[in-house]
C-alpha cells in the first residue's frame, strides 16, 4: 500500500482522491490560515472599487472573497483574474466569470499586462504572498491595490513517523514549517503543488521533488502512483 503524508488539511473530496485508490493517507497540517477581516468588514472594501479588476492567487483568498459576497443579489464584480484551476474554480463555482487565468503568479501577471486595457487591479492576498505578481504589474505601470484577507500561521511540530512513500506540500510556508522540526529519509518522494513551492523544498532536502503541469491536487494521485510503481517502491 502506498503511504502518503499531506502537510495540509484536505477536504473530504480531496481525501477521497487518494483513499479511493487504496492509498494510506496521513494528514499533519503545518500551517493555519486565519481570516484577517470578517465578511462584514471586507464587503465595503470590495464594494468601493466595483467595477474593478480583482486578482486572486490563492484558494484561501478566493474563498474569503466569495463568502463575503455570497447571497448578494445586487452584486456584480468587475473582471476577475485568478490562478487555474483550483483558485479559479472557487470563483466560477460561486457563479462569477474568470476573465484571465494563469498557471502561475508570473504567468497570470503577464496575461494581465498583455490584455492591454487593465490600468489597476485589486489584489486579495495573504501575509505570505510572493512579490512576483505585484512586482511585474507595477513594473508594467499597472496600479496594484492590496487587501490582506488572511494570515498564514506556521504550526510546526515533530512527527514520530516519517517513513512515508510520498509527502505532499502546498505552500512555501508549510515547507518551512515542516522542515524546521522534521527531516525526511532520502528515498522519500516529495510532490509539490507548483514551482514556487518546489524551489523552497529543494532548499531543505535532496529528496526527489515533482510537481504537476498545472497546480491541481487532482493530478497528484496519478503522478504518485506512476512514480512509485516505476521506482518499484510500491
């Protein structure tokens, strides 16, 4: 049986992606996400800029935004730009269109610039957000207004058992939190949600690191099974 450690809390449907295939799944969250504003506090900040171009590079920011505006019959956002597929799906499932989608923060910023008609954006983000997107947009002359909607708190703890076939990471903060208290055996396969997280992982370990072509958790089970089967580790 393939054994997997996730360093992030997973929803029931996300857990099923692994357990339905017979994988053993252990979950040990290494970060906690806390909203910095209530929906009542956030809504006026959203309304004052409508219509405007809103940008999201994290699921947490998108979820907090959607919660603040859900049920408003008179609300119509401006253009929405988001990372795909996980973040954009949250926006679309709430009934809003995503005008521009990107595979990474850098890709999203480039597409916003290439649109040619966007002069300013409202970036909903967390306290650990990377500089890539706002820096690129500002260099292109686009005004970036940032609203901090959540805070990422590291929750490191040593784990007694670490002999997993694969370990999953979903953010640089979780990587930093995990490795501050733990060391992985060199044979452990690490699966990252994207390139930025992969770079952080490589600063802490020589374990093999893999990431999907697009930042989607749903692609990880196939990648894990293919790698471990071909490596005769199953």
